[in-house]
């Protein structure tokens, strides 16, 4: 079928226009199809010996086939191929002939209206030629096959002939309708299109005949046809892509050869525009050339379906000046496809009646000399895409060379070019191409001045979370490439007029102009979400997050440095709140940042001053309440501040790199403690007590982590199978490839792996199978819902079933009620942990607990939740001891 847009109206000499001619042809095809259907097809019988297939299966097949098609472009002519012939060939045997025509039209009608949204004239033509082609296939098959049964080779040959003939009927109809619509013959393309259609029909029919035989003898064998069908579709798709590349090169060569010898610039420009319209199958092409030093006047040349005109001196409209500013500031072509969101250049297209378009700058050695606009993609096949934009850049580059008639003074041009390069280097980051800190300072100064005049502007400060880990583990080359991609995503996520910059390292900033209430937050959310998508470098996938701080340039007497400081403070507040988010500056943040800084300084020597200690919370068997695992929990007693929450100091340790020696300390202390407790086990004779330790993403990325674990186990004399390392889903997915290597190395040592807070991260089941996980820990929020009335057990039950399917143990965290224990037992949960059984215990308390001096409370009683005061009191008691 054709995917060309037809011209409408009457021709120049009073003849019928393209649209009218197409309607006449469509009416003739529809009449022929109706005559065949009611005169012959409706009385035909289904061949004997074949299995019958329900009519709705064919409707669904034809819908899918016409919804997903392969396009072949022959110059401005576009043909669409699908695997509908496969359905026709199968229908020759497996459904009543009259019903096959109805099913084909029904499925195609749904696809062309709901999926491809074709216009009325194209819809009518396509349905008419579908009906005619299907009727031709049915009549041809009945004539050649006669009374042959489904398994008769004569019926097979008849099917091949019928499908090929019906396909050629479609090709003829498409070629004729294109010729009528454009008023010129396209028969020279017929042999090539017919050859492609014939090969496709033969392939489709072969697969269909196999399906008929499988349905007749062994229906289960239909599954074997999936690969051949996919291969046919992929082969057609690959061929269409390769042909498109060949056509592009041929167009470039022909258009440049045609215009190269032309001395008249007016003729050259018109030929360039005609070539652009043919190359991009566009209804409109336009060139705007600067006529001199003036910036408000230009020479314009247009080639469109409604007519052409040569270069005309004209005044640039405001829309055109905006468009020129946009293309000048973009090294790449500007893409404005159908279905886009609001854009500053919409007015330019609307003024010309264009639905979509592309713009590219025309440049000589020293400056921009004009702009090339291509618009209104012909037909319903598609709109302009990234490949078209890249091709337009190449085309514009060649066109610029052809339009350069007078050379300016080479020395002056070279000097200007050198000055521009130096300026660009002085104000742009070499790695990402973004503005640098110097240009950001100028932009901020302008924003602050505008803020004093009443305009609202904002500054976004972005810092990549844990980027140092990637740099240290994979090298600066990979890190630099990653930063380049981050810069691209930041640039793509901004509004027109917003200014991105790279400050250095993994720090970026964005100046938000005219920041209406909520505008800065919207941009921040968009950037955070953009960076969440995985990055792929050197065949590896990386997960990178960012924290964003927002500071508003209001009417106060802010300086550039103060605005940067405020945004920086807000960014650190976002990190402290859990990273991968944004935070807006508030005055109270200054006190929190000061406190955080003091904690960071104090934490640096906390290990040496013996301020860090360990506590242990038992993990018990829900069947009998016996403790079989101890989870090691780190605590910090600050000399002045007292007990410091882990959530307050662990992020500081993670950001500063202190988490690595801290993790080593916890591992050593936990393994030695469990080794000393071997004589007082509560898990039963012959059952060894295990210990679990939480491991941060930074520790997993450390090159010495596996060696550290091996050394600790050896010094403690502890078997590796008794050590469980707990990792969060987010930590697991930060760098899945490297993390997988580390965890598999630990697994080979015999160390177990637990996935902590399962259900709150973003891992997938496929990813989960890639890691040697031996235990899942259900996050406390899910367990809390079991205490509701009525209890909400959906998530817990789903995780338990997942653990059963994966063959891993499941631990329910945060149990505080006897009712939760009862429900978990009934659901088949094996292990539990929480204040219901025991609070975090010091080493002496662990020994008493395991020896029976301390026992879990009975079901039915209630143990109060633990508070900060409890931890503070325990800390004071330990200090007194």
C-alpha cells in the first residue's frame, strides 16, 4: 500500500487534481472487489482436509500485521509491506473464503484507524485494494487448486500463485495511485518494488503452508514457526534501513553534482531546496540567507507543493529572528516532530502552515550565513526523526560550501575564528561542552540584577551521588565519558533559555530564568528522573543518581558567591535526606550543615578514640523462637552530643570515604564476637550461629573488599558460611556488573548474601537471578501492615512466594506484635527479627540471651517499640559499666 500524501484540488490546466483522480481509482478498485466478492467469492467453499481457525484469530492477525509494518522508500514514493500475505495464505485453507475477506478488512480497518490514524482518502484506498487483492487470491487459488485437498502439492502451488498474484495486484494499485496523485509516471520503480513484494509473498506463503500442515498433523509444531516469521520481518526491516542509507548517499551526491557547476546563486538555491524536499519527502523547504551586516533583513527562497519563488530580499519577522538565534546556538539540527510539546519555534511553523519541521544553520568558515528549513513530512508514514536531523546537518554542510561565492579576507576570518575559539574555551567546559564556572558567574550576575528589578530566577546545584566510586574503581577515562553523557542529559532536560554549566568534577549547575513558582522544582524533578535511567559505557551498565539544591535569586542583596553557597547547602541537605532528590534552600539548613560538618570532623577520629561500638539484634526461627543469626549494628557515642543516630553519621561516612574503614571495623568485631559465642548457642546442638553485617555500596566497589573479608574470617577463625553480608537493592544496582563480580567472588569463599529492605528498591527479577542471593529481608513497612485491622499481607505474601521460587530464605524485619508473628507463621515465613524478640544487645547481653537468661516474650503480650531514649539510656548504662 502507498504511504504517500496526495495533492488535492485541480491542476493548472483544468484537469482533475490528484485527490480527485485517487478517489476515481479507489472507486474503481472497490467496484471490482465488490463484483468479485458477490459474484464469485461468496459461493466458494473451504478446501477439504485443513483445520479450521476461528474468524477472530484472523482479525487479530491482520490487525497486528497492519499495525506493525515495514516501509520502503523509492525517492518520494513510499511502499509499505507487512506480513498480511501470511494471513491470506493461511486463510486460503483454514477459513471460509467469504469470511477471510471480512476478517482481512476488519483487522486492517482497526489498525489503520486506531493505530496508524490514516486520513479518509488513504483509508478508503487501502481497504479497497486489500479487498481486491484478497478476492483475487481466493479466485486464483480455487481455479488452480480445484478439488485438491489441503495436503495436496497442487494446492500448495496454487497457494503460491494466488498470494504472489494478489501481492502484485497491490503493487500495481499503489504505483498507479502514486502516479495519478503526482501527475507523473512512477512505473520505472515497478520492477524493483514487484521483486521485493514477490520475495516477501513467497516467504510468507511458505511459512503459512507449514502452519497449515502443522495444524493438520501436529498443532504443537506451530511454535517452531516463531523464528521464521521473526526472521522474515527482521530481514525486511534490515533491507529497508540499508536501502534508506543508500538513497540518502545517492541524494547527496546527485544534489551536490547538480548545483556544483551552477554560477547563478538563485538557481543553485532553488535546486538545493528541491533536492531537500526529495531527500526528506517534505512538502516545504526554505533557505534564509543573510544579505550583509544587517541582522534584521535576509534573502529568502522557498520551494513548496503550492509553488516556488527565488531569492527575495525581506525583513526578518520576530519568529524568524528567534529561529535564527536557536539554530545559531545549536551545533546540531533542531528537530520539531509531530506530537512534540510546546516549543519556542512553533510560531515559525504555524506561520507557514507546517505540522513538523527541521532547521539547520548554514555556516562558512567563520560565521553563520543562513538557515535551512524543511517541513511537512509527506504522507502518514512518519514524522522527522533523529536520523533525518543528522542527514540535514550533512546536507546543510554541503549546501553551505556551494553557497559560499565570495571569500572574505582570510587573515581577518582566521583571527575572528581564533578569537571565537578562545572565547569559547574560556567560557565552556572542554569535557561536556557546557558553559563553565566563569560563564555561570556572568549568568548569575545577570540573574541577580534581574532579581533586584523584580524578575525571579533560580540556581540549581547538582552533584552526582557516589561518583567517586566509579572513578576510583573504573578509571578516569570511563568517568569522563560518563560525565559527558550526564552533561547531555542535563542539557536535554532544560527549558529554552535555561543555562546549564559544569562547575568541575561531578558538580553541575543550572540557571533557571523567569522562575515562576514551582518552575525550579519542576526542572529539578526532570533532571533527577533523567539521570535515573541507566548509562551504558564500554558495554557495561551504570546507575548514577544526583542530588539537587535549589536557591532563588530574590530581591535581596545576594552576591554570586552567596547564591552558590545557598544552592550548595540545599544540595547537601538533599544528600542527607537520602540522595536522589532535590531540596530547596531554607535558612535553617545552615545550622544543619554546620552540625553535619562538626560530625564529619569528629567521626574522622571516632574509631581511634574507641567511640564506635557494636550491638547485635537476633534473627530467630519463627517456628520455635530460637536465635540463629545475629545482625551487627554500629553505634556511635559522641563525647558531647551523646548517642548519634546511624542515619545521621553513616551518610557522612559514605560521602567522606570513612565507610570503608568503618565497615572493616564492624566485620572484624562481629566475626570475633560470634566466634567467642560458639559455646553458648541457642540454635540447637550442631547448629552454628551466623552473623550478618550491612555493607554499603561504596564498600562493595572497593578493590580490597574481598581481600578484607578473607583476612577478617581468617583472623577470627570463623567459617565463611557463617558470615552474611546484607546489601540494599539500590546498592546492588549502582554498578551491577562490578557488584556482580565482587559478590560472586564472596560466594565462592562461602559467604552468604542477604538483600536488605527488599521491596523498597528498584531491582528486577532478572537482575536478582544474576546475583548469588541466599536471603531476602522483607522491609519493615510491609511487615507493619500485618498489624492493621484487617491486616494487609499482599506484599509480604508476594515476597514469600518469590523467595520460595528462588529457593532462598526470607526474614521478616521489624516485628513488634504477636499478631504479626502468628500471621507470618501461617504464611510460611521461616525467620523473623524485631523488638518483639529482642532489642539490639551489647555483647554481654547477647551471651545471656543465647544462654537462656533472656528469652523472647510469649505470644499475646506486647513489647513497646524502641525509642531514641532507650538507646540513650542503654548508652549511658554501658558507659557506667
